[in-house]
C-alpha cells in the first residue's frame, strides 16, 4: 500500500493537480485535509474517473477532510471517541463538532485523515481547544491499541505542530510567542506518540519541511515547517518500506502551501507466502 497525506488547501481549486499527483505517484490511499467544501461539493467525479473511491467530510468553506482509496472503505467515521467541538462563544461539552477527522478501514489498515486545530494564538480559546482535541485523540488511540495491540493504525494529516526546533525554519514562528512550537503543544504531540504511535517517516527522511507560508518568499528561502505527519502503530511501523516528502509539489502554478508526505507499506515479508494475513498491494 502506498499511503499519502496532503493538506490540499481547497480541493476544488486543486482537484486536477491532486488527482494527477495521486495517479503519477501510484498512490493507493490519499488522505486530504482542508478540502474547504461541503461533502456534497467535493469533486468526486475526477477521482472516480481515476479509479478512486472517496469519502469526504466537510460543512463549509473551512476545514474539511477526505480519503481517496483504490480499494473500498469500510467502517467510515467522522469523529473519534471523545473528540471535542468548538464554536465562537460556545464552550463546554456540547460545542458543535468541526469537520476535522475522518477514519476508515482499508484492506485491514485503519486510516485517519486529521486536521488538528491551528490554535490561533497563545491564550486564545482555540489554543485550549487544540490541546483538548489532541488529548482526546491520544486517549482514543490508547484505548484502540489496548483493545487490539496488533492494529495497523495510521493517524495522518496536518498536525499544526513542529515537534522539534529543527522542524521550524520560519523566522516568524518564535518559541514562547507563537503557536505550533509552544511547550504545551509539543508535550501534546509527545503524549500522542506515547499512546502507541511513532513518526514512521522521520527515520527514513530525517530532514525536510512540509509547509511554507505563501508570504515573504518563505518557499524560495526554504523557511518552512514540518507539521504534516504519518504516525503509525507498531504493526504499521513494522511494515514501512519507504517514505518521502514531495517538496516539488510546492512549486508550479497555484500550489497548496503544504506538500504530500508518502509511505510505502509492505505487510508481506519474504517468508509470508503462506501467511493468513491479508496481502495489501
């Protein structure tokens, strides 16, 4: 299975580019974030013509997530257990849920496309929402892996956190003054990993950004951030055979400000021809 994640920053504006990438790079499963449309507005036809099934979740021109897959998707969900909601001037457990998560089981792999809240500013209610959202995700993950320790689980998407100083090359993002690099956000990311996950790309691609702001020539100067990740359970991490960050997708006409992150998964080892585990591409 070739699994990719990409914050496309409006799928209707970039559908041709997104589908072309998926076909050219032989992507089997593409998780998308910031589709910025209602589910019924998603350009399904372009993906279906290319051989993909699509599940989309969006409410408006903000946020929104989707998964495109060569294989049928099962057990599709649009929220994880305990996922909090958010609305301006609306605090509490009954706040409406945003379109920030969609999960599906594909050929035995549980894939979640996630768009973690931005946080906006230190001290902003959205910052507290971000921390609560990540804590709930860690709790959900811990419970899922406790119930099935051998679950092949992939949490992928735009996490809006640069976990280490090396992941931040944007001079406007300053520790102590900016979101994405604050100690509490980094602790939340570490807690998510401690729930039973690991960054399955970093061991193979230790350096490289995944996002560059459109402003101030950030991309030509390579003043970016690494905030898009593929986090996997041990069963998924053990199957990783390759990984890549597609930096060139930030080039060209009207690109997204993020680029795709890709992993190749091989669940069949050299002595597994007679194994009863499912063969995945």
